[in-house]
C-alpha cells in the first residue's frame, strides 16, 4: 500500500539525512557472494530484531525479511528506500528508515553493515569521522546483540589491482563522504584488531580478493597456517574475480602470497561481535551454484574440506605445493613454446598417473589448473568433481579452462594475437600428448561479462592500449614477413629478367655478326667472280628446264 500524500510506501519512514537524488542500488552492491551471505545468516540466526544498515543486495534483504520476525532497513537514499519499501510492503514486520543512522533511536538484536561505513553516511547530514560513524552504528546494537561490520581496506589488493582509479574517474560510484585524510579509519589489520580490543568475543574475517564481491573469507585470529594457509593462497589466486581483462597485471597477489602478507592486503575485513570466537582457523570459499565450502586444519600437512551438503574430504597438502595455473601462466607469458610444452606435458603426466584404467575417480577428476596444486613429484586436487571422467576428457576440460583464463585476463601467450580459442586449445591438447581432433567442438568457458573500460579511465585505457599494441606487433610482424617474401620474389624476378635480357642481347649480337659476315662475303671479289662465271650456267639450266 502506498501513501498518496508522500508518494512512497507506508512502511518507509523519513528521518533527517535522507538523500533525494542518490541511489546505492544502482551500483554493484557489496555482499553478493555466497561466502558473505553465509556469514550474514550466521550473525542473524535466532535474532528477533534485525537491522540492515547501508546498501545490501535486494535478494538478501527479501530473504531475511521472510526469515526474521522483525527487519529494519536503514538507507540514506530515498529512491532506494522506495524500492525496498515497495518490494516488501506485503511482508509483515518490515520497516524502511531513510536518512542518517544516527537519527535512529531503536536498538536491534543483530545489525548488519556490509558495504563499509562510507555507504552509510549521508551528504545531507553533518560530516563526521569514521570513528564517530562507527559509534553511531554501535548504539544500534542492543545489549548482548550482534554486529557484522564491513571495513574496506584502502591498502587492499582490490585497490592495487583495480582497472579503474576512483581518483581519476568522475562517477557516483567513486564518490565517498569519507574519502579524506580521516586518521580514525582503520587502514591495517593492526588497527582493526585495536578496534575490536574492547570486545573479547569479537572476531575478524579477512575478505579476498575483491571488495564488491569477495569470494573467499579467512579468519584472522587464529590465522590460517601451514597447509591451510597454502589452500587460502591457492583459492585466492584462483578466484573468479581475477578472470577479467587486466586483472592483477603485475601479479601483486602472488607477491603478497610469497611474502606471507596476504592477510595484510585483504580487500577488507568483516568484524563480528556478539558471537563466540572460533577456536580454529577457517577459510570459507564461495563455491559453484550458490554453494559454500569451508576449510579447516586437519593435522600437520592436511586440510579438511566441508561442502555445503556436509560432505567432508581430507586433502593432504605438501609444504612445497603451488598452484598449477600459476606455473602454466608463467610459461605462457614467457613466450617460450618449449618451456610451455614441458609444463603442460608434466601436468598431463601427473594427471594420467592418478587414473585407473584410463578413468579418473571423482575425487581427482576436476583437474582445472586453478584447482590443482603441484609438488616436485605429485599433484593435489583441491575440490572433487561430481562424477568420474575419462582422463583425456578431464585434461581437455582443464586445458579449456586455462584458455578461458588466458583470454579473460588478456594474459600474454606465445601464439599470434589473432589465434582463436579452438586453435589455442588444440595446441595445448597436442602438448599434453592428446590427439587435437579430440578437442574438436569443445567450447571454452566464458565469464559472460564484459569489463567496462571507459575512455577517461587511465588504467583502463592503458590496458586497451597494451592489448592493441600486442595485436599491432603481431600484425606488423606478419606484414614484415610478407614484405620480406615479396622482396625476395622481386629480386628473383629481376635477376631472371636480367639473365633473359643478357641472353637476348647475346643472341642479337650473334645474329648481327652473322649478317655482317654474310654482307662481307657478298662484297668480296671471289663472290662477284663466281656470280659472273656461274650466272650464264644458271641461265642455261633454267632455259633447258623450261623447254623440257
């Protein structure tokens, strides 16, 4: 039901600080990944009064509205408040408050702030520091209540590897009330720990690798160590967030992994208060089709993997294990076909060694390079496949995924820029010792998303320039080859024409000499005397022949 006086649903209430011409829902909203959603549901589980402060995915809001007795959505945007109010106007126990969170006097059993406090503060309200905004949100939490607070890391991987710079673009998505020299904002893991020092039960989850849609969460205290840290590093490096043009072009993520500083450069942190702190380190990953997968340490050198359906699997992770896709991407970027051929063949031989009668069991059938760790003499498959698979089919599927990664990242490879996916896959399959005809008709997976590269964005423009430069270099090389071949053919034709001209000149000179000699003979005294003597004889012979 909609109020006729205000033009907004009756479940929407305005308070000071409401922004008329602004919408946070028009942008990619933080918290869309399944790993973050699982954390939200853990925080709100069993809570009677729940508040969502700031921007959040609409489907998450509607899901919580159906699951909680009382839900309050606090947003600074009037258009967003109307959208949410209309969406939930038939759901009981739902209220939408539009304006500054500091103007809300109610308290709640669970408060969720996903998109950082930068998406909570209003331009229509008096500007406050980050710490003051944090204190305003804390007052919304009832005694014994829970708080889930997202904090974006300004020194995170998503800032270092971003195609777009919020300081060179001029869009609403890049604007922030708190984009100042506010020293109260936590900008390091130590500062986040200090923020939580007053609450002994507070726990911190580090988010990777992107802030808008983090696909991996890792506990900070205790932090992953040993085999669990290796799995964390592997799933971060293999994240789908890096399957886009220009993603992490300088491989900062791998540098953070090798330096052991991955937690320091997380894209952000989620602070959880009011819940018991986990006693063991945990890594949570967004799986396929809305699934959530968690990893915990299972003794020295082993990790326990638990799927959303409760299935458990222990994965042995040697200390020297590293991601196969990193080795293959390095070999491809080096431009050395021999090195790439050796790397692909070693990978294929390792996969074949795990087969039984030419078939890979489901436990090791998913051999996408992003899902396989390698050691000096073995391969470790992290996530199992749904079913067993013939070894050649599994290898072709894995190499097709490598082609998709190369394409999505715009990564270097040793083939011409104009090569198509099928030809590239055929080359890799041949390197693996498989008949390329077996890969005919196999499709290369795509992300299905186009990465926008606005002309006014300098990093994005540089990424396009580099791709075009690479393509132009390949075309220039091909043009130079054709020009060289044409030059060689032109020289050959000129040499042959010159040879024919000399032969013709020699023949003309010989003919001229013969003609000159014949003329000399006709002018000689002997020739003329012979003509005088033989002339009457020839005439007599002619007359005699005529009479007969």
